[in-house]
């Protein structure tokens, strides 16, 4: 089973990444930042965790308000640094631990947290500013991450209590992972700051110190506070410290704080802390029961022939091909596909297997590969193949035979907006 070693708390101000990239170690203004991370670097070097579960918020870089979620879990196997307007930082991509991500996702949804999931999105300073201080990364990072993006910019945002409860479920999720992994939870954000309006530049050192004591000794009291109370005491943007409660909820009730620093150089109270987990491993029966709880909803589905549930693992495996087919909703991509598909295949770096599946219109094989059906109907709409033709191909039947099983055998349709006057039979190429 996986084991939680402890938790790290750290601010995620862009000043941290700036100080590192600009080589400010010897500058007396910036030196305290580097000193605050040295004990954490040493602790991580000694503990050698396999995975950092990293809790952060994106600053409207990869996540925009056309679709904004309370909790978005990264489920991919690779994360690039984001360009936030002045080019991306020169950092190597970070490995994602996809298997652990998928396990955690299943557990949290089973515990009735309405999660969203992301892959293929780069990480901004909310994640990489502290991470670049925690781990060495000259060529590659020493371990993997599971990122959790929390939507704390657009109200309504999750309550402090909701964050704490998510952490409690997260603990059970990690401990029930069947592989032998060591995990450290990293909570980022804060402390007190406000960056907008006439209150810009607000700080409250007294509250910052009180919060640091309460997150260690009395986190339940922090869960009872409203967003307005957090904003009043620590600034509106400083209210993001509720994310620390996810980390704290995933730790044991009693923790051993082995490190803490605080520094206020400019706009944000910068803090770091290490909390070691003190609990014993849960009983095997408890772990077994929780795994059964996680997998209850799909239990028995594996016995059904001819179905292929679209899981997170499937989504990650076939992400490139699904994304390529999804782009057919873009008129430019669509026209280029019709005119020169081979050039488009190369541009999108499809594998030879993926190219072959699309060339042959291998509908059933694409499902087996991991393409979701709703990408197939987009492809069908572009190449003039009806949904009914695709359904027939799924069953390995000629269209005529499949139509005999329908109540309206003459009804051919597609999702195409400009409905074609005929459809091309994908088997014999004859227009019908």
C-alpha cells in the first residue's frame, strides 16, 4: 500500500520562481527565501518520496472562465511548464503518476466529490514556483507529481470545510493504493496578501502567525471560518490558504512540525513548513473495504460483452488521437484533413497505428484502441459516413442487416451541420 510520509506547506508567489531563475541567492533581500527552503530540500532528500501530491491554484493560465471547476485533478503522465505571458520558465517537464491519479480520482468520486480531470494542460507558477525550490531539476525531477488544481478565484469557491473533508478522503484514497509508494502532500498558496483594488498591498502578519499555529494544532476551527473572515484577516487573494486544509485533512490528527519559516518581502507573506504524519497504518480489512467501496459502481460491468467503459486510463492512453479527432470541429482543421490528411497526421505526431486506424476508418478497432464514440461520429460527419453505418460496423454487420433491427430502417443521420444528400458506405465505398 502507499504511505503518507507527511505534508509540506509553502507559498506559491511568482517571486519565489523569479528569485531562483534570476540567481538571487546572494542578494540579502532574496536570501531568506532560499534559506527557508533548505530544510525542506534536506528533508525531501532524506525521505525520498516517490510522489508529491501538489495542491495549487492556477492563475487563469491553463484554466479560464469558459469552464472553471472547484477541484480539477491532473490525470496525465507528463506536465509542461506554462507560458504566463513572458515565455515559459526553463524547467523540464514533470512526470505525472497516472496510476495513482486514477486511483485517487475513483476514490474521491466514490466519496461524492464532484471532480473534474485534466491532462495536456501546462502548470503555472502556482505549482512550479514552489516545486522548483523543493526538488532539484537540472535535467529531470527526482519523482512524480499528482497535481490538484483548486478553483479559488471565481466565487463561489469551495468552503474551508469542504477542502478539509476532501483531504480526509484523499488520505483513504492514497492509503488504499495497492503499490508500495511513499507520498508527501504539498499545499501551496498564501499567506496574507491582496493584489487588486484599493486594498492592494494588504498584509496581516499577526493573522499569518495565528494561521500557522492553527493549521498545525486546531485545523477544525479553521474549517468553521467563512470566506469573508479569511478575506478580512488575510486579504481576498490570501483566502486561498483554504487549500492548506486539503493537505492538513489528509494528515493524522496529531502531527510533528519539524520546520517553519515566515518572511514578508513584498506583497505576500511567504511561509514554509513541514508536518510529519504520526499515525499508524490502517488495518488491512479497512483498506479492503474501502477499495470495494471505490469500485462498487462498476462492479459486474466487466462481465458484459462488447462494452468498453471510457476510463481515465483509456483517456490518457488515447488522448492524442481523441484530441486530433476532436479538432475536426475546427473548420480549418477539418478542411486540412480532407485535403491532406497525411500532413496533418505528421503535424499532430500520430503514431503509425493511429494513422492506420483513421485511414481505414476502422471504427470498431478505434473503440478498442481507446477512442470515445463521440469522436467517431465527428469523423463520420466529415467523411460522409452516417452514425448508422458506424453502429453497424461496431457489430460487424452490413448496414442492411443492422437496419433490420431498427424500428425505422430508413433513418440515416449524422451530427454534420451541412447534412449530406448521401452517405458513403464505409465498407464498399458506395454512396447511399
